C-alpha cells in the first residue's frame, strides 16, 4: 500500500525533492501571509482607487479643455459674423448724428402732419 510516489533511493534525488518541496511550501506561506496582511491590502486598494480618481480627473480635464476650445471657436466665428453688422450699424448711427437737425425736423413734420390729419378727420 503506497500513498505517494516511490521515494528515490539516490540521496541527490532525495535532496532535490526536499528543496522543491521547501520552495513550494515557501510560496504557499508567502501567499497566505499576503492574504492575511489587511493593512497592505487596504493600502493597495487605496492606491488603486487614488490612481483611478487621477485618471478620471485627467480625462474630465481633457474633455473640458476640448469643449472650451470648441466654444471659443464658435464664439470667434459668431463675433466675426457680427463684425460687419456692427460696422454697418455704427456707420448708420454716425450718419444719423451727422444729419441730426434734418432728421429732427422731418420727425417733427411727420408728427405735426399726423396730428393735423387726426384733428381734421374728427371734424
């Protein structure tokens, strides 16, 4: 009745088997210690979450920068489109200021005419 592999008769083979078993046992013990080290696991989790937060923040910054750039571009385009209109309005205002007296007289004549027509119709 054998429960495992036959033990080697050669002392060198026996020594190699013992060394291999020691290495396996050492790895197993290291794994068990790592599982029971709550502080190290918590620190690793904190480090992982910190890195995730930094990555998310970086991604949001890049997206925000892209949106700001797009908004600036749109605003510049709209400002350029408004530029000629603003210039034309400025010219009209300057023209009106230059001809202020004749415009006031014309407006007065129109108002007086409208009042005269209204009074004449009521009679």
